[in-house]
């Protein structure tokens, strides 16, 4: 899918990015490649693929939260109280 320079500038504006002309050209190429890839994915027949209710993040999440608790307590002590 081809994007115009104006579309890239509009996307950059929405993302609050200030891009040089070189960056606009590079982002245009990258965004076109992403959109082409998504278009190919949309062509896949997924009728026989069961929907995924969840991904296997629960194991990672519990490990992450147990490590984050000491950090959160430390940050809570250093942060000013708000009402």
C-alpha cells in the first residue's frame, strides 16, 4: 500500500513527531512495508483456527509482579503523599 507524503505528515502530527524530510521518507517506506504485511495477513484463511481467549502471559505476569512489589514499596516511601 502506498502512502503519500501528506499522509505520513498527518500520522506524524497525530503522534506529535517533528520529522525531517529524510525521516519522513524513511517512515513512509517503513509504514508501507507494515501495511503491506498486514494486507498479506488479512488474506489468510483463519476460519478453522479457534479464537484465542488468552495468551500465556499469566506465568510471566506473576513473576513480574512479585519482583515489582519491593520496587513499588521503595517508590511509595520516596513519593510525596497526595490528597
